[in-house]
C-alpha cells in the first residue's frame, strides 16, 4: 500500500536525520509526510474506502489510519514530546500498539523494506495525475466548486480502480470510462497520460470568452501605457516593478484562452 510505503521511507529518512543531529531535516520530513501524504491525500482516499468499501476493506482502512498515525506520533515525540504523549495514550490502544506505559518507553519505529512497493507508488502517481487534471479542467473553465458534473474518460488502459475515487475528490456526479468521448461541442476536454477526460457541462462560450478578454485587457493596460509610443505614457518602470508580472500574467491568460478554444472545438 502506498501510505505504508511512504511511512517506511519517512522512518528511514527521519532516523538518519536524528542520528546526524539534523533535527531541522527530521521536522521538515515529518511535516511533509503528515500534512501532505497522510492528511492531504490518504485521509481523503480513506473517506472513499470507508463509504464505499466492503466491511473488511473498511476495517483494514481504519487499522491503517491508526497504524500510520501511531507510528508518526513516535517519530514526532523527540520534537514535540508533550502533545505526542497525550495523543499516543489514546491512539496506541486503538490499534493494539501500546507496548509500554509511556511513548518515551515505546520502541522507535524501524523501516521494513518489504513494505516499500514501487508499483504502489506508480499507481498513486497515476491517481494524483488524474485528480489534478480534473481539478485543473474545472478551474480553467470556471466551473464553480458547488457544481457537480459527470466525467467521461477515454483510455486504452483500464482505469476502473482509479475512477472510483474521483467523484468524491473532485466533486463529480460520476466518473465513467468509455470507448469514445460523447459528442459535445461545448464540453471541456483535457489529456492526462494518454487518457482524454471530458466534463459533461454546458459552457456559455460567449460569456467565458468575454470574461477572459476583459481580464486580458485589464492586465495589458499597465504595461501598454508604459511603452514610449503609448498615447498615455506612464513613468518607466524599473525591471523589478509589477509591469513584468502583468505581462507574464497576460501571457498565461492568453494561453488559457487558447486552451479553452481548443477544448470548445471552435
């Protein structure tokens, strides 16, 4: 499993940091693991498993959630001793890991190389790419967070094991793999690792083009006025002023407009 493999990698990195007195690296590694891997990703995946999985899958998910948290508390104890002691006294008995009266006396986590499975990392990368692609697709086309839409995926690979996570994590009504995307002149389309993704929503192309054009005009005006031949020349800006940023933002916006036109197939 991906999170167990990441836990073992973290144990190895943190142990090395402690042994070389690099407490800064230990804290940074633990923060990244707990916040990014455990909270930001695994907790969200676990919600899907707890709500849609069978009874055995739900039990396994709860055990993994507690096992990883308990081990993280032991890893964190040298840096934040008091709060980890308090939390460990509650968490450890829940996963049958209380082997001592205090977390100070509990065995420090050790790496199990057999639990670091590279295929699990690869599968997680595929899932993260799909989720990122759908989120980007929603953002680029201005779909509001409270609006749910069906997703159609055209791919030569079987993505069923990944698609079941997408509705809850990207606010979809469903995620369905199809042989070919349905015909829709307005629906936005994205490509992710060879798969074509379509959100089945109706886009007001005229309104969206007008909105993007208005943003482009607003960004273009400051640095256009600073040009020598401008009818309203402004005071020349220093190289580090905001004019360069406006120009970069304009280029990014124009790229977004081009992508929208392609996705609209206009």
